[in-house]
C-alpha cells in the first residue's frame, strides 16, 4: 500500500513539473478565455488614465484551472505525439520541394553536355570558357541535393518518431561553400548568358525554352523555363534554407537526438545567409555613377499609376538617390524584357504632400460588380486548369487557359487598388499611385523617408544616363513577376479557403505609454483587405488585448498586422492622401502555412513589428468543415434552432435577436467603417450568443456596452448557425438557377416568385433585414459598405445550403485545391442577394409587408 501511494505521489510530482515547464509554451485545444467585468470596464472608459481590466492569469481560464496535474501530464504527452507527427509532415514537404528543385537543376544541366561536345567542333555554339561561366557549380549543387534526397527519402518512408535526420541537414549545411561560389559568380553567369544570346540565335532559342520535368504525380507533363529563371533558382533556394530548418526545429522536441544537430545546421545557415546579404546583395544591386559614387537599389515592385484618369501598370524602382517609374515593354520576337522610363524624382526633391494638393483627388472607382465578374472568370479558369492537369491533356489547351488566366488576374490587379499614394517633385509635377492598403503605403514611405535623411543634393540626369539607369533595372530588379497564379510553381500553395481564428494577445517592446490598437489584413485574389481591428488599449507600454477574431480566407497566403497609435488630438490630425489620422507604429506579416495550420490546434507565435513584438494565436478551419449547417437538436434557445420554432415561441414574425441587433446597429453603427465586414471580438460575440440563448434580460445593456462590430458579428453568426438557410435548402438550387438567367424579364419573374414562395417567417425576416441593409448602403460614403459589399458579406450566410445540398463533397481529399469551386458557388450566392438589394421595390402581399414593423403578434 505504501509503495502504491509513493508511486502515485511521484506521478503527480512529475506531472506538476511538466505543467510548470509547458504552461508558457504553445497551447492546444480551446484557447484561454479572459474575464470581462462590464461595470469595471465602463468605469475605466470614463477614466482614461486607468488601464482596462483584462485578467490574463492562467487561473482565469477554466480550460487550465479545471485540469488536474495528471491530466496536464497526459495532455503534454499528447501534444508531444502531435508535434512528432507534424515533424513527419514537414519532412514530407521538404522531400517534395527537393524533388522540384532537382528537376530545375536537371533542366539546367541538360543542354550543358551537348554544348560542351559542340565546343570542341569547328562550329561551336559557345566556348568552353563561356559554358563553364554560365553553368558554374551547377553539377556540384545537383550532386549535393541528389545525395540529400536519396538519403532522406528512405528514412521518411520507414518513419518512426525516433527516426534521425539531423545528420543529413548538418552535412548539407556544411556544403554551403558551393553556394557561396555560385552566388559570387551569379551576376557574371547571367551577364555572359545574355551576351551569348545576343550573339548566337541558336543559344538564344535554347535558353528560352528549357524543359523541366514535373513531379512523380504528373510524369508526362513538362514546363518551359528560361535559362535566366533557372539560374536564379539556387539563389532563391539558399535564401529559404533557414526557413526549412526553423520549421523542422519547431516540431522537434529538445530531448530528441536531432535537436542539437538541427540547431548547428541552422546556425551555419544563418551565418552564411548573413554574409551573403552583407557582401553579395549590395554588390549585385548597385551601379557606379559620376564621381565613383554607388547607386544602390533599395526597393522595387509593381504599382498602379493613375494617369489622366486611367490606370497604368508600372514597375517602380527606389534607388539610394532617386525614385524611378518605368513601364515594362511588351516582348516581341523572343527578345529579352526591356523597361521604358516614364519619370524620375531625385529624393532630395521628393515630397508626399503640398499645400495646393491637400484636397483629396477623385479616384475613378471600378464597380464592385465588374471586379466580382473578373473573380468569377478567374475561379472558373483555375478550375479548368486543375481539371486539365488531372486529365494530363495536351499542353496547348493548358497554355491557352493560362494565358486567359494571366489576362484576368492582371486586369484584377490593375483595377482593384483604390488607396492613393501621391508623390511630388518640388520643381514640377505630381504623380499618384493606387495601392491596396495602409501596409504598402507605409512600407514605401518608410524606406523613402529614411533614405531622404542621407540625400541633400539635387541633380538631373541626361537622356543617356537615364537610358543606362533604365537598362540596369533588368539586372537589379528583385520583384521579377506580377503576383499571379500562373507565375507560381506547380507545387506552390494556392492559398487557404475557410476560416482563420486569430487571438491578438499582447504587445511588448514599446518605449513609451501609448494608446495602441492593431488591425489584421489577409490577401484574397492577390489583393489585401482589412479584416479585423482590436479595441484601443490606453496609456500603456504593454497592451494586453486578448481579443479573438474570425477571419474568412479565400485563397489567402499571408496575414499582415499593423499597430496604430490612436490620435485624440484633432488639432494635430494630418489627412495626407486620405490616410488614417492615427499613426502607424509598425507592421509585420506571417505566412499562412497550410502544413502548420492544418491541425485543429491553436498555434501560438510572435510577429515582429518594427521593434515591437505582438503575440498572437491562430487556428484554421477549412471551408468544407466550417460551412456545415447542423440539424437543430436544442430543446430551447435561439442559435442553431429552426427559425419557425423561434418565432412561434416568441410570438413574433421576426426573431427578437434580429430586431435587437439591427436596432442597435442603426442607433450607433451606420457610420462605422466596414460595418459587417470588419470582425468583432469573438469573446464578445460568444457572450452575446449565450445571453440570447438563455433569454438574459440584461442583453440590451450588454449590447450598449459592446463594440458595434461584435453586435454585427452576433447577427451574422445567428444566420450562419441556422439549421437551414433563410432561403431554404429546397429553393436554393432554384435561386442559383434563376440568377443565371440572361433574360431580364424572365429573371425578375423567376426570382420574385421564388422569394414569395419562402415560408412566412423566412420571408418577413429577410424583408426586414433587406430594408436595413439598404439603409446601411445609403451611408456608403462614410461606412464604405456598398450594396455589393453587403451582398458579399451576407450572401453565403443567408443562402449557403446544408451540407447535403452543397455541390462540394463532404470529405474532399484535397480541400485547398477546391477553393475555386467554392468561390464559384459563393459568388452565385452573392449575386442572388445583390439582385434583391438592387430592386427598388419588392411587391409583396400587404399582410406580410405590414408584419415587418416590429409586430409581436402571430
């Protein structure tokens, strides 16, 4: 008996030790919840010098406090098991990447042997010296990676959690000297290849169409790459070396034998990369100007310029002493790319704002419907390309589809940005760019202003100097292609489709007390959109928001975060180019890695933001799981209960929750920027959900104290959790078919008849919501929510069918690649709602129309 008690005591002690060790690490399962005291919060709002009360202690979370030490020990073991499983997934991804990289190196080596053989004949294509310069160290790189791949493959195939791979990564890191030699020779190799192409048409043809075999899954498919593109692959590869090791280390327990080996490999890679950045990059990205000075390229990228009311695609280059705007010429007859200079401004003469240009300039807006039509075409073309790829059909069809896709994606990138960035030459003209968000605008302004501190002399370039500078852009550019799907590798992710839950925990590193808040952006179709905003945390150096947001992803690959200092002093407001009056303190970004996010656990991470560190947690739910409507099983409550049941119990035609939410939003949310689009705090939404479900009498008081975006989020959640959509499962296919009719008279007749066929509670609730949404759109100039924006938000929420009626299979094997099919269905739902929003009047029976007016009688 004594021995049993001693053993149990040892188990508890060990479990408690594990609890202490792992409490501050990444957590899984449900995230911590934080206490909310409404009275205390209201008191603190009145006294801005007092910090808001948010309890961040572990004991405030029932998910932590309710667990025993023994259960924590078991949970830790489970977490360890999951981490080791992720380790295998990361290694499988590395193997797939290595296979693709080897195919690129093989394509480079393919012409080298015949070129060498021809070099000793009477009619050589290239000299031996030229061949050795262009293909310098490529065979050695191939051998290194072939040996690494051949050694790693069997270990992953014969996988166990005790399997060791660290020695392979350590050996590969020790061979980075070969990359050093390649990188040092890279500029000369590209220059030599370019000269040889100009001098020899046969080599020019070879270098423009090097064939790269596809991966094992698509053996018969090949893709064509230029020699210059393939020569850049090793340069790009070496810059990603540390990212691979970071991922692997993250999922390798510190007790694993591989851990010290991977740490050593990471140290070697980081030191090597640092030396490359310090020594090679400036040398490759600089050119000599008058008096032996060095002009270096600091930043470049594609931007949209507004020229006499028309949008023009430009490539902008920021050098150490000037800003150059260039246009990429069309390639004719297989010639290499060329730039045409449009204008330049010396940094010493550049300003962002002048007194006469303080008034905002009109920006020609492309209607949302047109942008939506482009997105539909893009989604359809992507689906066609996927189908062709799976069917292994001829490359001609694929090339034609890719060309159409490139045209549509370019059109979307050209017409989407609407945020102005104006630059002025003190001695002359002003120019306006259109960009997608505060992030890009801040990025360009920061680099320019920092460099302006070092530039004092004004100058002008001769036409010859300008031509030489423009010609140099081809070699110096760091952004080579537009962010289009067709420009990506086949093995690259097309992005995530579904919902991303993000908790913004806290920030550290502030040097003075500030009023700080954060916004979150994600990309969709290559354009970044603001999705969420935290509340302002006042007068502190360590804000602790602990706010959760649910963000919808549509092919998203990146999450961006911006920190703002809230401005309360109207006298100091500077509305430059329509910028927010609040000051951007910093910005950061994180890649949305499908491998990292494919589990159901929360992933905790830190985003560096210009000296500030913001702690966040993320959890991803793919669309096929997030968009399930569940049958009603609740005996009482509001959420997840049939609409007809709720209205009968309440003796009303419109559910109480809908009336209350809309009333509060109309009272104080009609001018809120992004109302219904910007996410509310998830904890507030859950608190309101519970209050409505339990018929809490204080729900109206709670709503008056909460951010209006949380109320909007509660309303959307209610409609999303209905067991059956507002437009019903039965009628959904008919609505989808009716909206596709081309004859306007037939469409109107069909759509109105379908609408009037809805059950009375559904119809009356929809008409009540419809009137409200139209009133929201009337304030579009302030809240930035057009009818189309509102249809985009509410369309899927009101029409999305139950799982059995969706066109998407319940258990897709590749959820991410199905995004375009989802997009087409979602866009159809948006079009249905938009149709009704755009109708001036909807002829409905008087009895139903009158019952909208807050009637509580059946």
